[in-house]
C-alpha cells in the first residue's frame, strides 16, 4: 500500500501532533511504501516570516527523524523540493469547480473568523490534491477535519480521469481518530491556533510550568472524581502504562488527592516517554549535513515518482505530445 501524508511547519510539534498523527506515520511506515513531506508551501498561507518558515522546516525534519521516522523505510522530503507538484496543481486547477472550493469548511471557517481570504487559502485543497495524486497515493492518513479535502481530491481526480482517461489513482482516507483526543492546557483540543499546546521537545522546566497550568475543576480534594471525563487524566493516559493508568483511575474514584499530584506525574511521564527521542534529536542537530542528505535523497525519490505522474497527466490533456 502506498501511503502519503504531510505536516505543516508552522511551529514546533506538540503532543497533539504526535498522538494525533506522527505516531500513526511511524506505524504506517512498516510494511507500506510511505511518503511523508513537510508542507512548507501550504504553510505560506499563514506564515509570512521567511526566516521562521525556513527554520521551522528544518526543525520539523529533526523532530520527525528523532521520533522514529526511518529514511530507509519511508521517503521524507520538503514539499517545495518537488516542483512537479506545483505544475500538477495547475492542471487540476483548470478543472476545479468554483463551487466545490467555496464549500470547503476550512476556507469558510477562516473567513468567518475574519482571516483574509487570499487565493492561496481558497485553492489550498487543490494543492493538497496535487500532493496526493503526484505519488499515486492509495491511503492518506488525516484527521477528521481534513476528510473533506480528501473528498475534494477524489472529485478532482475523478473529473480529470473522466475527461482525459485513467490518469490518477483515486485515494482513500484513513481517519486518525486519536487526533481529536488530545486536550490542550485549557481542556480544548490541543492546537497551535488556540495557543494551548505543549511541545514534544519542551525543555524540562518549561514543560513542568505548562503542565502545572493545565486547567482543572474546583472540586475539593476529598471528593471522588470520574477519570473518564477529566482531560488531565486523558493526557496522563497517553504516556502511562496500563498498570499506571489503572492505579491513577482508582485514585480518582477514591478521592482524597489533589490535581497537583497528577500534574507532577504527568510531567515526569512525558519527560520519560520522549527521553530517547530527545537524545536522538540532539545527535541529529549536531549533524545538519546528515539531515540535509536525508531530505535531498527523499526529494530525489519523490521527484522521480511525481515526474512520472505529471508526465501522464500532461500527455493526457495535451500539454505534452501524447504517447
């Protein structure tokens, strides 16, 4: 199965990114042909600082490699290093119905919040479709909020195929349910947009401070509590073993403890959970030439596949001489 997904470099990755997406990327590189890219072209719809975008792109590569993405089993590359995707995007754009793009919820939601509706934001789903179709992707792991964009991709591919013949592979979405289960420090879904995140590689001191600021209810210490409805317990469960989760849940139900104890346990568990990845990241950061080599090799492999698909599409629609 050929798997593809991308992640935007719009800031350092946080717990929600890891448990909602990255962890599944690592699982899917086993036994599949996996392509993972750092979506810096998509990030241009929100990031206008060139130095920040360049730095966050490099930090994203370090994070993914440190967390276990294996360049021997998966192709890791930067989106803009494959110009064939942008060419393919234009071919798709010429057949993209205006009404289809106007109905996309991400565009409508940002407009309702007063975000400037530029052409990049409006046509974002077409570039996303090109990202997917350029590699003949069969399976695309996405969060629930991105499923509509996969449907747009399927519609655009189907329309192109109907017009010009069987050019594109029609992908399927793999919905990552865990993406909606990681609460932020305020109890809402962890998201950079809400400024409620805890970074994966947060320094120990900063990590503890953020964890201690997690919002909790005002029930007295002696009152029993339901762990299943408590977002602090949900966060602790991400890092704890089954035995540790059961022990903590029993303490919740019995009462007689403060949330401060859970927060300390959470900070310690999170620090331990990412300890090996943190060590790998430090080693990789000391070898920037190795990271550049991995991204370069990944881009070469990605370009070979994207060029093949782009050529098919160009010949099919007459931009290049038909075969």
